[in-house]
C-alpha cells in the first residue's frame, strides 16, 4: 500500500519506518528542511533503540522516502497519517493549528479516495474539524479516521510493531477495511484492533495518558507520606503492586513525570473537561503534585549544604525525561538545573543521548561531561535525574575516590539503602530512609 506520513518527528518517523517494514511504500513529509535533508541522506534524526536498523533497511530496499512537499508526499497515497505536533496553547488546550493547516492544504491535493488518519493526540471533536477543513477544497471522496498512538519513547519500535492494542475510531465501513488491512501484520498474535467512533477514540488516548500520570502521581504522594511516617516506599510498592487489580507497573516513585505527552495531555483533558462544564478534580491534583514533585530534592540539597549552594559543584546524571531517549521536553532535570543555578551551584551534567538537545536549551550555563565519572570528578554531590541503566551499578570505589563529598541525591531510587550504608554514602532518595 502507498502511505504518506505528514510530520516526521518521534511518532511520524517511527510510524513511517514501521509501516515500510511491513512492505508498504511510505513517504514521510516534514516542513523542516534540515530534518528532511538529513533523513534523505540516510541519517536518522532521533535516538530510538532499534529504529536505525529498520530505517537503513527500508531506505535501501526502496520503501521509505522523505520530502518537504505535501503534494509530492501524498501522491497516490491511499492512507495519509497526520503525526503533527499538538502543543498546549496559552489556555492549556491542545493547539490544533498544525493539524488543521495541513488538513486545509490537503483538500485540493486529493486526487482519489484516501483515508486521512489523525495520529496526533487531539481533543474530542477534532476528526470532525479535520473533515470540514479537508472538505473545503476536496473534489473526491475521503474519510477521516482517529487512530491515536500509544507508543512509548525508548521502546517505540517494539510498541509499534507489537502493540497491546490498536484503537481505530471510524464509522465508515470503507475506511475500516483499509485500516484492518494496514494493521493486520501488527495484530497477528491476537492483540486486538478496537474499533469505535471517532470521539471515543480521541478520548481513549487522553484517558490512557491521564490515568498513567495519575498512577505515577499517586505513588509519588505515597512516597512523600512514607518519608513523614517512617515507612519504606519500596516495600509498600511491592505489597501494593502484587495485587493483580493494581499491577506492578507505573508504581515507581521519583521526581515526577515529564516528556512531551503526559504533562500536555493531562492539561488538555482538564481543559476539555472545563469546556464541558465538568470539574475533573483528580487531574488538577495530579498537575499540582507533579509540579512540586519535580524539585522535591532541592530542599534536601539546600539543607545539606546549610542553605548555601554558591560555588558547590553538583554532578547531574541523566537529563532526558526518561531513559533510552534523547527527548528532553518537560524533563524534570531541566527544572532542577534551573533551581540549582539560581542557588549559585556549578553544574556538571552527563546524559548518554540527550546532551546535544540540552545544549540547545541550557547553553553554556552548565558544563557537559562525556562520562558520569567526568561529571563526578571533584563534585560536592551527585544528583540523579534519569534512571539510565548505566547509572545503576557504577564503580563505587572509583566514585568514592573522585568525589569531593560522598553524597548522592537520587531522584529515581536506583540504589539499595543497605549497600549505600556499607559504602559510607550520605544518600537521599524518594520515599525512603535518608542514609547519613
Ligand atoms: P514532534 O514535534 O517530534 O514531531 C512533529 C513533526 O511535525 C516535526 O518534525 C515538525 O517539523 C512537523 N511539522 C509541523 N508542521 C508541519 C507541517 N505543516 N507539515 C509537515 N510537518 C510538519 O512530535 P511527536 O512527539 O512526534 O508528536 C506528534 C503527535 O503525536 C503529538 O500530538 C503527540 O502528542 C502525539 N504522540 C506523541 C508520542 C511521543 O511519545 N512522542 C506518543 C504518542 C502520541
């Protein structure tokens, strides 16, 4: 099948590459000339485990193309995906300007029946708006389908190739058939394609992300309470997570959620609720708690240094909003960097994949280190913001010999408390005893 993907970011590039991998011919369209030039020359634009191999193979086999021209990209395409940004507007609602602009441009370019698929995360009612925009210029029949994406950055290829489920919102039997054929190779193991109306599909994505953000936030509040009551959140987590109604996943406390999805999607759902005259109280609480959780360790750091961080060197391990990605959008690390710089600390940062992206935002206000040890050299403390696997078992002997002070502020609970005691560290984590 000939497919076009409009918007070649984290979702668009994974979507395009994975559809090419199952034999389709895919053209990815983006307005970012530099991005398209890089992709055209065979260089990948994001870090996502496993993606580069599929990307190289499908380019070599002539199934994956890139262009800045919408007209060229959608030529002969039976399915056109919109994987465009939907950032929060000033009022918190998802800004649909990118999606609606492309929809309007698409109308006059359609030459034959096509299914236009909203893959972006969009508020309820967007499929109807897209339909109307396309209809302004279209002279042929078309359908607009909602097909929200559930991939997680860091495991996006796996999530896309073997999704738990595929949600498709459409009332058109013709579009349904096309979507069934497209996704057949991805649901061979019996994982379902769940068909529903467009509005329900749109809401499903927000409900899923908001539920997950709530689950993390609930556990963060339990962790905060553990600190006050002298309980251990690791034990509580295990005790709670073994209940099959609750489940083990998404129960790890830390310095809050970030990324390009949870913060904006929770905010957008709260705004949609407000517009519908419904006060979705849990969402307001989730946003409030997460805001303070991100800098939860800062008061401990200040207290440890007697309120004076001026000239103290802090090594920051991990900058991306989660491991296995170079994405730093809404990363808790950035909030902590801001706070620590305000206090006059000197920051030496290290991340395996996202330092180039951080440089674009933070510039030379911090020092960039090639390894976690380079960052820790002569530092007064280590601050852990992201749970990259390579931080889990560092060489503690080496660390102890290069740190000025054996102090770790761990926003991701990487280390065993008894082990840290044995190693002679001062160790602060989330929802657990402080080791002095
Ligand atoms: P992104 O910012 O990485 O990519 C969007 C791309 O669209 C950019 O490359 C941009 O240049 C391009 N673009 C903007 N206007 C364009 C236009 N007129 N024509 C062509 N290209 C244009 O965003 P993303 O993370 O891929 O997210 C896209 C959508 O998918 C959002 O709605 C997001 O909420 C949703 N989503 C994201 C994830 C994720 O993990 N990133 C997961 C599920 C859903």
